[in-house]
């Protein structure tokens, strides 16, 4: 294997690229509440709807979710082989108090954009 001179600029560029790639795969979840007529609408963005669990119990609505991902890259450069792996994971849980008289039948969950929308009928 031939010797090559270490180039700090190239090394820094590789590190910046790896950090940018990790940031791109990072998981971010937001939870927003709004009203729509007499309904309360909770929107959870930034997560696969199949990874969201919604439960109603004891006058509380609890929304739990889990997300994340992983990536790998392999490349040959200057006679050397480079491999990198990155993964991210996150979880969240939010609980909301429900008005009296609201039960599980009043809660409807549906996919929405890059997340899930939870509609609570007659809660506003």
C-alpha cells in the first residue's frame, strides 16, 4: 500500500459530510394542538403513523411514539476503504386531560402527512 500525505482539509471535509448525513437522519417529532369547531385536534408530525400508540384511560389521552433510523456508507478513496454507520432513535410520550364525558369512542386517529392526526370529538 503506498503511503500518502495526510491532508487535514480532506479529513475535515469527510467529517463534515458524516455529521451532515447524521443530522439529515436525526429524528424530530412535534406535537401541536388546535381546535376545529367543537373538536380538539392533536397533530404529531415527524413520525411513521404505525409507530404511534394512542390510549384513553381515566380521563386522559396518552400519545406514545417511537422513531429512528439507520444508515451505512462504504466507499473506497485513495486506495483505502472507508465504512461508516449511523443510527438514531427517539421516543416520546404526551398526556392530555380530557373533558368530562369524552371517552375512547370520541377519539379518532388517522395518518396525516408525515405523522398522525388525533381528533377528539366534542372536546373543545
